[in-house]
């Protein structure tokens, strides 16, 4: 059986910073290697997509100015239907600004309050000092990240590597669980050691770099979530030989640790 997936790329022109587009490229390539047909649809200002037809979504980061440009459109046109899709199990990755707008609000350092859709129980407050540098997050093993990689030299638990550059401090409420704990770097707010948030099949974090080329376990985790939502829980991913990717990942973790 040949699988098909449909991916929504939210605001690719305004929300594409620090190589975030590489996440789309990675998902497309890993699908191509497995002969999974992936259709990528850009969602821009003014668009009103039927979210019930999508299996995956990606929402990248942007400068505060770019984020402000799309915030109203995102809330008004995408907010409620996207929230329903997330509740229904849509697999989604949101980075930095995209992560912030999925929360309740982002209070910028200038005092401007940008409302979010509130599907993630987080809020963000802008700080005067940026949190910049390489980051390593040790994932919560209960999330199952890495379980799809039967041929990978699996790490248990998986340690994700990335690069963060954000002034916003994101704080979690009780209805979102941490993606993992910060081993190196600042994480969501530089205070509590939390890196990223997870709700249902949606993952938000501050890992640029871009994230998925450096962390094939997470890319496959998202693909598997999307496939199982569409085709059933019995779906498995054919293994890929990620020796070079994982060696690079381990080398970076060891260097930073």
C-alpha cells in the first residue's frame, strides 16, 4: 500500500528564520526515500484551508515584526479550525514564534500583547536579554520519540540538538507536558530547565538549526504520528540508514556536554 500525506506549511514567507524551512525539506526527503507521497501546501495570509484534510503541519519562527504581521490573520482565520484539528490528533511541529502563537498570548518586550489560539497551555513574556546558543534536550522517554527507528542506533532517551535564539520566555500550564529537560542551553524560559512542550500530537520548542535534519528520530516520530492517524495504529515506518546523521548528532551532544 502506498501511503499519502498532506502537510500545511504555515506562513512560509514571514515565519522562516534560522533555517526553519529545512524541516520541510527533511520531512519531504524522508517520505521520498520511503515512497510516501507527501504534498506540501503553503498557507499564507488570507488563506482559509480545510484543516480536516491535513495530516501534518509546520509553523516556523520569525522576527517579532514578522510575527506581528501574521498574528491577527492566524488567530482570525486559522485559530478555531486548527485548534479542532490539533484536538483531533493533527501532527504538528511549531518552532519559536509558531510555538508562541499556539499558546494563550505573547507579551512582547515593548508591552504589545499578541493573542494566541490557546490550544497549548503556555504563555510567553518577552525579555530584554536574548537566550542564544546551542541547546541539548533529553526527551521524555514516555513520548516514544525514537521508537519508530528500528534500524537506528537508538539512544535511550533521545537527546535532541539545536540552536536557540529567542527573547521570549515561555511558561507552561498544567495541560502541556515538557518535550524534555534541558541539558545544555536555556530552554523555554531559562529558569525551570524545561525544553519544549507537547500536547496530543503537537510539539512546540525553540530549537532552530534546522531541527529535523539534526534529529531524524523526531522527524520519523512526526511522520509516524501522521500515518497512524490516517491509516491506523498498525502502520510502521520502513527503516532508513541514518548512521551519518546519528553520528553527527552524538558528536554534537558529546561536544556540548
